[in-house]
């Protein structure tokens, strides 16, 4: 029964994490398309830098929300304080995994699951930021507001 509970909890937590990441990225992609459609050729370097900072901060907020989802579960079922829950979740999600805080034996498999999902979510964020940066640096004429010649 214990392993089935872990699998069920992991499935729910992974689903919530994916939902937050995908919904957040959908909003950010929509925002990026709107900015790029207005034309990126006219953006000064300073504006491009500010735009990348805004996208990066938004991605960090998405990851913090995902860490909080896992921390909330740990607080509900595993660990005594929010500080230890957030700390454990952040070190697991980021794959740092110091090992100074351990989950109870009945929930121990959740740490590695959170690490794998955190690595995947960070990869998704980096790929989106790279796509946006390449559009800003490349100034793709497809998205430029200037007429083509």
C-alpha cells in the first residue's frame, strides 16, 4: 500500500508541475509572439536586455511556484516546518540534493521524482529563453515590422 500511495502522490504532483509549467510557458510564448510581431528590429540593446530579464524573472517565478507545490505536499505529509519543506523541495527540484534533510521512509521516492521533473522543467524554460534570445539577436525578418525587399 505504501508504494501505491507514493506513485499516486507522485502522479498528482508531476501533473500539477507540468500544468503550471505549460500554462505559464503558454502565456509567456503568447507575450513573446506579441512583442516579436510588433517588430524586434527597432528594439535597442537596452530594451532587448530588459525584455530578456522580464522573461527570465517570469520563468523563475514559475519554477518557484512549482517548488511550492511540492513543498506544500511535504508540509502536509512529511516534514514539520515550511522552511525545511521549501529547502528540501528547492534542493531536490534543482538537483543539488544536499541530503541534510530526508523525507520519511514512506515518502522517500518523491525526492528523485522531483529532481527528474525539475530538470525537465528547467530544460523547457531554457529552450524557451533560447528561442526568444535567438529571435532578438537574429532579428528574424519574418517577425519584423519593416517591409521586406
